């Protein structure tokens, strides 16, 4: 079996973001799976999402705010059935193609697989094998339950020293996990590196192209996906690397997520937690209604659907005062 897992704590991410990720996974999984959210608050989550408490690592308050250290809890012994394939996804990724190649790779390699940190743009002129290895990037992580217990035990036994030594979870994982490999080039792409351009080139070539061959699009640093769902003429991104106006294919992704979840909630026989293990037919049938390129139709009595951009963007502003799993300590 397969478990897809994410985490949500604090206020930086909301149930809307978990639900959107869940919908993206539903559209792109071809076998039964459980979707698990480790969280301190399950309110607002789709009823078909399995929730479990975040394992207690005894973290100090600052470790919850910066560095993504609670993510080490995903390796806690007994959290998932022994030998089960587990794929961890950050909440600010977009799943846009079949996850079967990632699951198949995990079954083939049977060890820890993680995304390789992207290099600055100039290095893209060289083959990937010639670029410096900058370590791991922990937005997409795969493993077999029971094979990574030592990561949890090592961290739990000396958490204070590890937090003092390493900037964040992914710099620690780079050093701590001996038997690991990276996802093949192109499986996961960086939105910032692959889709945006530096000023002033971005003004000459303003179109934000969709990396259609990538399985997962990773948003690290600025922007987050919902940051791009702005009004026409409004700017998003960083000072040197930004876009103007909404990105249609990102907005469509979240529109489809909301429409799909509404459809599932309205099924005569609603899907229940663990339904993928016992009766996986109803979910794929609903998912099939919202293949890539589908549009959201008007709601009951001809009422148009709400502005999904505001729904997502307003819930995670990225203010310095917000707390939770924003992971500001990771590389930009």
C-alpha cells in the first residue's frame, strides 16, 4: 500500500491548502492510497483525509517557527505500517502529473529518496552531473516505513544540538541520511528556477510557462502558488524575480481542487477515511470529472463559483507574525 502524507501546524497554512494538495493527489494517483495529514488542528479538512497528531519531539517554540523541524516527526516509528511506501509532500507543491513513477522508484530502490537542491541558474548551462551537489531539498521525500527509524531516534536524542548545528531539517537530512538518492532530474521542478525570470528579462518575456512534463512543481522561497493569484497588473514574487498579474494555469489548479472536493462532498455515497483501502472506485470516478483542462461550471441556480484566488491567498499572507509550517529557514 501507499501513504501520501503532509503536515500542517500553526497558522501559516490552512485547511484549504491541505485540501488542495489532497485534490491534486487524487487526480494523479492510479492505485489505492491513504492520504494522511499530521496536524494540530483538523478543522476544515476534507472528511476523507486521515488525521493524526504530530509526533512529539519536545521541540522548543522557535523550532516550530523556523527550520521546519517538526517534519522530522514523519519518520517516527510506528506511524505507518511497516514496509509501507510513504511519500511526503509539502503543502506548497502542485501535483500535476501521475505520481506512479515516484511510487515505482521507491519500490525499486527501497531506500530514502529526496529532491536534490537546485543550483543557481548559470549552472543550468552544464549537464546535471557537472553541477555542484548542494544537498537535499525536503519538499518531496519518499521512504519505506520502518527503514528510517534511526533518523527519528538520532534527532530525538540530541535535538537541541542538532538545531544549533543545522539551519533546517533538509540540511540535517543531507548529513544524517547515509543511504539516500535523489529523484530523477525533471520529476520535481522549481517554479522559481523553471518558470520565472530575472528583471528585466521578465518584462520582455512576461508569460509564465507551465512545466508540463514535471510530476510536481515545488514552490520554495517566494512566491507560494497562491501568491500568484492576484488581480491583473498586480505584482508577485521577489524584488529581482517577479511576475505581474495572475497565472492562469495555477488559478485553474486551485479552481479544479475546490470543484472536485465539492463534488466528492455531494456524492450520494460519500467516501469515508480509508476508503481507498476497501472501495477505491468512487474517488477515481469523481476525480475523472476534473482532468487537466477541465473548467469550473457555475454552481447551483447559475451562481458563479467564488474567487478562489482570494480564498487561498488571504489564508497565508506570509507575514512575519504568522506562525507554523512556513519553513522560512530553508534556502531561497
